[in-house]
């Protein structure tokens, strides 16, 4: 037991203090964005919108995320990651506070679109900052630490949000969201100011930098990641409905099974990533393994009506996520050295924003019209297509010895 403990602690060693600060800022930011999990409830219960209206508002959310990621990448290459992160966090705080005063359908579509444009410009800038604050050999583990912060934030956020709604109403949720974003920006200003932060790997100025848009290998990767995102995002939309409608689980039971995901990630992801980094597998091979496990998590749901399959499925998707996300992120960061880093990381972020636009709504429509089994077959087919593209990616990279 002592050896396991020391191995776990050892997996966090070697990361720069700037990466730890960035993780803390991300934790505060993600825990603060507690409006998001309650958005559909707020729109239907407090503002009496129809599900059709909610669907369009969530589409505005996704489109704002796409534009924000693209804009964040452009600005990062123009003015630098620090300014983009600072402006994004500070402005998002005030926009969240103002969002509660929008109560009509069109004003909310526009308002949520603008909030996501500003909020998600943070993501590509954060990835470029992460690359700058990490030694080359620590980049994947640095990404993993940020993912731990995001998962902890997403775990704590809804719980805190539920208490705020109970005692302060939905209005209090918007205020707390806004204030936490502003606090995160102030922390960033104090600890990651260029005068204080130590850059470990300077962004190299590349003459005639290669555009990500002309990088055919990177486009194979992006399409594969969009497909992976569509599959993975069912965890947050159709899977909870499946638990309730087919297996008749209570909200508490659903919460416990979904909570397994965050708990296992918190416990195992960092040592798992460190172990895989030292293995013989390339990043492209590890992404393929992660996609395979994630696809299996949905296929096995069609094989039996035994309730234990839910636990097996959750284990498959959790391990698939723990392998695919850190190494896909590290792959994108390594690839970005060929050209404009902000542009590369923006497209990587956009691949998941696109998945948000189509993943949730597509899964819901399939269930509504064809039922759960047919939906899981379609999701498995998308995972197979993702796996095929990742296999092609691996073959493309072999002669160039890039992973």
C-alpha cells in the first residue's frame, strides 16, 4: 500500500509551479461554471421554455463555443496566451452575471452565444500556455493535471450549484458563476503575469509557419476527435436517460454510477498516463486504444439486460477517456510546433465544440425515434469510424516517426 501511495505521489513530480497554478485557476473556473449543468432546468422550470426552444438555445451554446475556440486561437497567435486568458476570464465573469437578466428566447440565444464566444476563447490560449510552462517530457502529464482540475471542478460545481439554487435561487447561481470567473482572472494576473511566470519552452518563431488548415494529417486527427467527442458526450445526455428509462434507477443511483467516472479519473489517471508514457506505444496507438474502449462501453449495453453491465460500461468509457484525452491533447500540442500554435489548438478545441453541437441533440433524436438499442448501434458505428481514422493516422505517421 505504501509503494502504491509513493508511486501515485511520484506521478505528480516534475511539473512546474506555473502548471500547478494553471490547474488551480482551471479548477476555480470550472467549479464556477455551475450554470451549465443546470441550464436546461433553468430554461424549462424558471422561464417556461419548451424543449424545442431549449434545443435551439443549446445549439447557440455550441456555435458560440466553436467561434470562441477559433477566435481564441487567432488572438493567441496575435497577442499571446496570457492576455487572451486574462481577458476571457475577466469578461466572462461579467457576462455570466448579466445573463440572468435575459428572459426572452432570442435574447438568451444571443446572450449564451456571446458568453460562449468569450468563455471558450480561453481554451486554446490555456493549451498554448500549458505547452510553454511544461518541459517536453512532462507535457502529457501536465495535460492530465489540468484534466484532473476540470473533473474536480465539474464534480464540485453541480453539488455547490444545487445548494445555491436551494438557498439563493437561480439568480444566485449566475452571481456566483460570475464572481468565481473574476476571482480566477485576478489569481491569473497575480501568479502568471509574464513578469513572474517562468517559461520553460519558448514558442519558436517559425518563418512561413505551416497553417493547420493545410495539415492533412492533422485534419484526419480532428475528424477522428470530433467523432470521439460525439460518442463520449452521450455520457452526459443519453446515458443518464438510459439508466432511468430502461433500468429504472433513481437519481441517487444514477449519480453514484456517474460519480464513479470522476472518482476513478481522480485516483488513477495520473499514474496511468505516467506508466503509458514510458510504454512502447505511440500517442496515435494510445488514442486508438482509448477509442476502442469507449466504443465497447456502448456496444456491451446491447448484449444483456443484467444491471451489472452498467458498471462494466462505465469502466470501459472511463479508461477510454483517461487514455484518449491526455494523449490526443499532447499530440495536438506537439503537432502545433510546425506552425501557429494558437491556430492548431483552436482547431483541436473546435473539434469537441462541433461534437457538442451534434452529439447531445443527435443522441436524443435517435432515442426518440428508434429507441436505445438502435442508438447504441449507431454510436458504436461512429466509434468504429473513429478507430478507422486513428488507424489511418497511425499509418500516416509511421514513415515520419512522429507520434
